[in-house]
């Protein structure tokens, strides 16, 4: 009775499990070719009244796995960030041009008044 497997998905349906694992691996490698993910297994004790009564062995793709919905969410989030970046850039250029024009106008007026004074027009006021 000890170390007896009650149910094993890989042993029960090898073809389907292998196909699912391959699909997961291919999807992750297609979206993140430089990813470091791989399938790993973890054994977890099942306890009752602080006594181990069994174990469960879980295989998963790690360190993370993203579903198709996760990829769609990330793509939408990237588009939002891109839009915010473009808007911020345009807003900065407009505000920068406005401030530069105001500052340069004051400087140009000062230069003009200075030129008039240097030409002998001492009655110039600004």
C-alpha cells in the first residue's frame, strides 16, 4: 500500500499530457524566445493531524506560465504605455515650446532695448 500511485495523469493519458506540455512550452518559447522556463515537478505532502498521509506530485512550467489571456492583457498594457508615452512626449514638446517662446520673447525685448540704448536712444523705457 505504501508508495502506491492512486492516479497519474501522465501515465493515464500520456499522449494528451505530452501534447499539452509541448503546447505550453511552444507558446512560451514563441512569445519569449529568450525565456528560461522549463517544466519542473514539485512533491507536496498531504497531511492530516500533523501526520503525512500521502503526497501529490505537481508538474508545472516555471518560473511562470502565461495563458493566451495573459498575453492579450500584456499586449493591451504595452499599447496603453505606448500611447501614454507618445502623449507625454507631445505634451512636453508643446509646453516646452510655449515656455521657450515666452522666455525668449523677454530676452529679445531686453536685447532690443539694449540695442536702442547703445544707439543713443536713452529715453527708451520698458
